[in-house]
């Protein structure tokens, strides 16, 4: 930590002279990836395509610029209908998916926004490659099946596998490769409706030699290193489809709690088929066991009932399937209703009239259901006056009726309906119904004073409907004023005593509630109903509930509190307080809001102000926190060359920031800088004084030195005003090694993507292309371009301009290097500009060669201002040559390659092995700007390069 003490001891604060708002910028975004890609293609007119093997780790990083620091969000479009990006959105610079699966392929978007301009969005399509094990299925042509399934018959062998990209299939018989036309008895084809998905081998009129081992090889041509997969099927004269038999009844009726075993046996098939059990509900019960074709379900329950199927498959013909249904006995939901004489308008039960008692249960299986009737505990049989019937199951299943014709006084008593299942072991259901002179239809009323019901929000309320009658029916509660759920979430609630109890009443529960008699367990008559009005009183809802007000001393503060709604809304009054001290009180007239103004804020005026708007229920409160805290600093992440290194073991960092809303409070007098090494707890702090007022958008610079390489540091910055400390911001400062840390050099041979951080100019006519001779298509332009990279390898990569159509004469393509920062020993000034040797190899072969220009563009220059440092035109022969130029930059710089298309398509220009080295070129050319005839640029082998400048891009 001695280094940190040195940092804090020598730092100075610099306010850079940038125009107000000038440093603020909308976001830009770029997506980079890890090294797990099989391939990354640049689709010029659409997007990038990132190919990765299933099971690998996907890592995409969103590199952003913009100030304030943009917020980054990753989202994904669905790769399939079922995939809705269940991982949700990822708010992070890096999207990391370990062991990626095929369904996770699709288009991924990185969105960056910081409130300035439109959000920046880039996308990349992730293509997940995979190859599953192939499966061979065997079929016979339709209409030719007899007992000997494959004897002198036509057979089809179908090979299928799931893959991405599409599969290339091949067939072998034994060791011999089978191809279309190689054997008159063999035909290989793809069905039109499944083109690319399968390859079918057709054996016409089986011959003895056709009984053999057949291999299907599925290949994706080793993309992503995915090896070919092979499956072997042995075809014999005994090959036959699977057949099975179930050793169980259908259906199987069992009692709950029993253990059920379903036995499935194979009765034929070659190869031997595999047996599996499935359930109509989608999955077998968790407690079930499957062993050698036997499905066992212990302690079966009603929810286990359903259809169970045994499926046998040996990939010959269609799978064999046999099913059975398990029925679990059950009796539930017993209920009754009394129907008065339908030929009279009176709902009462009277002597001499007819009355019907109905009884209903839910029974499984329904055919085992049986009813019996008792009167006062004694068995009752059907007679002319006591008619017992069972309702048609299609109209009202599980229902029995007792019709009493010409009711007499002696018929009064208790009638019992008993429901049972013939199989036994299920408890009976008994329902008692009393018929007497006191059996009367229901009546429903609302007690006096119980409607409307007024209650305070949060209280418990009981809505009551008085129900009379015998038997007393169930009461159904629902909303009468709108289609809305009841407090428990259902559309209807039951009550046995006529009372609806609502706990913790909310204002949304205000309205009309209907109580209504149920048909069941009562009279089968027109429902009786009543309506109760519920009024919920609640205190005023106000805005803002909480608001922070930042203001400097001596300035005006205005606060406004508004009542949105309240019940009752009459007689609203308000009270303003600072802490517990009453500031102002009053009542509302025609307004629904109230203001409080502090004309000149004093130090004692800071604190928490509350405004209570009050009705008879209670207050609604607005809270205002008036504070002089300064807003947080906004770290600037797009600093031009923030890191330098002038000693082997330490590095320096240019820390920059702007101040959010600097004029919102009193002048910022200082910043408290805290710094600690990552992984350690101790903070080192120092106050940095600020002279004068900070303007909005003003870029502040603070140089950190003596940072230990390669450690990272957490930096915390806190503004200080007369009020005290403001909001802090933290960021991490990280050491970034040069591009090639082992050799400390810049040497780019374009072998890796993304091409040493070279980028395409957005303002030219077309792009440079990264390619190798092994993959480059020379079909249309055979007399131009290199036949290998600079070293002669056909596998090596280089950059070139493709001059085929639609390119036209004069079109330009520009390739931009990363920005380099010249790094003299004094990082704060350049006293003696350094010199560098800039070299590259070029290939200019073809009768239509145009021009190749090289520029060195320094900070603040445009390309046109810079002018080329090297230029060459015309055909230079089919060979690689080297150019070397000594350059003298005085500021951070880029090198730019510009290719200009000539008059025809045979004009491809290529570059390779771009190198930068400190010092004059060892064998410098005269370096004039030359035309076609001037090609005497030095041609020597490239030297290893030591690079003493820092790459800006990728420092964040």
C-alpha cells in the first residue's frame, strides 16, 4: 500500500476545458465474444452469426461508450414457440450461458441506454450446432405383408437424426459403401416431404445377400469438431415387428389403497423389443415402479386413475401398443333437494299434495352405484304412493328420487337416502331429509341497519343475510355490481349461516354483494336473494408519497402535496410539519392540493417535511426530504488512453468524471477520494480541493500513479459541500496489458478474429474482407489476388478488397487500426516526439489493380487532413512485397489502409503482417508517394516489434 500513499500524495485535480454538455454522449455498443465459437460470420446486410457447439460456454460481452455510463441489458428473441427466454433479461455487460443447449440458440440483443438520444442496440445470432445419435427404422411396402414378414419383400430402412446443421447421410452394407446406382436391388432417396431430414434405403425384392449388417452414418462434416455418428441394424429373414400382450383386464376396477400391477409381455419381434409404460395424463405416478414390463402402483389413489399404455418398439414397423383403464372406486359430494308439487304456484309443502325428495352423489364407477331409502330408520320400498326412481344417468348422473303422492300426516318423518357401491370397501354416504309441518321454503332478508355497511379500510366486516326456512339452505355470495372475484379469489363463496366475513377490507372491495339461496340442501324453488351495499372508508391517497428535494442555502424551496382520492372526501384538512414542529394548517376549499414554500433556505431548514391531508378516517402523508447533499459524480469510462506505464512494476491511470447536476446545491468545495486494492478491506482517503464552480458537463481529471501492476483498484469519489458529504460513486480501475503481453509488440497477421481490433470505416463504399486462400472463391476472378498469405500458407489469413460486382471504378474501402497512444517518459507532456517504423506486406496482382494508400491519422485530424504517408497504384505482379515507413506522431494516432477499386474485376488488393516498432526503420525507403511505375519500396523480412504505446480500445 505504499504505492497508494504515493498516489494520494502527488495527485492534482484538472478541470478540462470542454464545452458545457460536450462530454455527454449517447450510447454506442459493440458485441465481442469469447474463443468458444466454431465460426463467426459477418453478414454485411443483416447481422453477425455466432456458431457454437452444444455443451460449450457462451460468453458475449457488450462493449459500450457514452456518458453518463449506459445501462446494459441483454434480451433474446425466441428460438422456438416454446422458448420465451425463461432466463429473463440480463442486466450486465457479459452474457454467460454455461453448457448451452440447442433451445438457447436464437438472436441475442444488447441494448445500452443512458437517457441521451435513442438506445443503442446490437444483435448477434447464436447458432447452436449438435448431432444426436441416428436411429434406423424398418418398414415393409404397404399391402405386401404376410406371415413371413421380410421374405421376398421390399424393405425400407429409414435413418433419422436430429442435428444442426443439416446431416449428410451415407449407407454401408457390411464394409461396402452403398450409393444410388451401385446395385440394381438398392435405391437410396430422400422423400420429398422430408427433404434433408432423412435418407431412405430401399431394398427391392430381398435377395440372400441383402440379409446383412447395415450401417447408417450421420455426418455434419466435422463442423465445430462434431464427429460422425453411426448406427448399425442387422437385417435377417427373422426380422419382425414387435407384438405384445397385456395380462390384465380392461378396465381394472380397484379400491383406493390397493397395490395394482399391470403386466405386459412381448409375444414377438426381432430384434427383441423394449417395453415402456405411459400414462394418459402425461407422466406415471411418482410412486410407481417399472421392471421388465411390469408396472406397479402401490397405495393407489383416485388421482392415479386413467389410461395406461404399454408400448413395445424394436424400430421394425410401427411400435406395438396395448392400453387398459384403471378405475378407482369413490363416493363423494352427497346432496339433496326438495321439490314441492309442480302443479301449484305455492312453494309450501301441504297435505294432499305431491312432494319429491332428490338425492345425488358422485360415484366411480357409476354403474356400481346403488341407492336405498329409509323412513325413520326403517327400509322403504317403492309403492303406488311412495315411488322410488333413479334418474337417467345422461340427464342427471348419480341421482335418485322419492316421490310422495298425496302427502298425508302419517308421511311426516325423517327420510334417509343411502348411497353405496356394490364392490364394497368404500364407506356409504347417508343423507337425512326431514319432512314435517315445519318444513317450509327459504326466505332471505337483510337485518335492519346492515345495509349499507360502512367500514374503515383494514378492518374486518361481516355482511349478514338472515335466512329462514327448514331445511336451511346454503347461502351463495357473489358481487352484484360487477363481474369481479370475491375476497378469496373465487367468483362465488358459500356460507352455511348466512354471514360473509371479510378480513382486512380494502377500498377495492367497495360495492354491492348478493346473497342467494342454493338449490342444494334445501328447496328446489326459485332462488331467494338480497343485496347488501358495502362502503369502505379510507384516508386520502396522496402524491408524492416521498420526494427528495436538493437545494442550496439561501434558495427557495417549493413543495406541493395533492389529494388524489378519499372516502369520505368532504371536510379535508391539511397540516405541514418539519419534524414534529407544525408549520402551517388549514382546510381545503375548491382545491385538491396544498403548497408550502421556503423563501430562503437556512441550515435549520434542512430536514424531513411532512404534509398530512386528513379526513375522518385518518391522514394521507406526503414526505419531502430537503437536503443539501450533492449528487454523485459520473465516472467517465471513455477516457482517451487512460492507462500509461513508465516503470516496470507500476502503472498510472487517468481518472475522469463529470458532476451530476452541479448547480442543484451549494458549490462543491472538494472531493473525498478513497482507493483500495481489490480483495483488501482498508481504504486510503484524501480530500481534493476544488477551486471555482464546476459546470455541467465539465470533465474533471485526476491522475493516479504508483499503482502496482497488475493489481486492480476500487476507487470511491464523494463530493463535499457546505452541507457535508454528498452521494458517492465507485468504479474499478484495472490494469490492461498491451495487445501481445509476452513480446510487448504490435504485430497483426489477421489470423484471429476480431483482427487485432482493426475496424471498418463506416463512411466508405465497401469493406475489407478477412480470408484465406483455402476458402477464397476464385471462380469469377482467377487472375487476381494472392494464392496464399504472406508466408505462403494457403491456410493463413490476410485482409483483401473484393473488386467483383457490384463494386465499380473508384469505390473505396478503409480499414482502421486501434488508436495508439504515444507514451514518452513524462506522461503529462510530449517534449520530444518519438519515431516509429510502420511496415506491412501488400499484394497487388491483376490487370485492373487500383490504388493502395496508407495514412497515419493523429488525434483531432480527419483522414483528408492527414494525407497518405505511402501510396502505390497498378499491377505489381503475383508476389508479396513489404513496405516500411518511418513516422513521427506527436499525439495519439491510427493507421488507415485505403483500397481503391480499379476499372475492372481483376483488381483485388491484399495486405498482411502489419507491424509497428519504436525507432527509425532499419532500411528505410525514400518513401515518396509513387504511382504504378514506382514500386521500389524495400522488400525485407519483417522484424519482431516492441510496442511502447497502449491500445485504447478495450480498456474498460
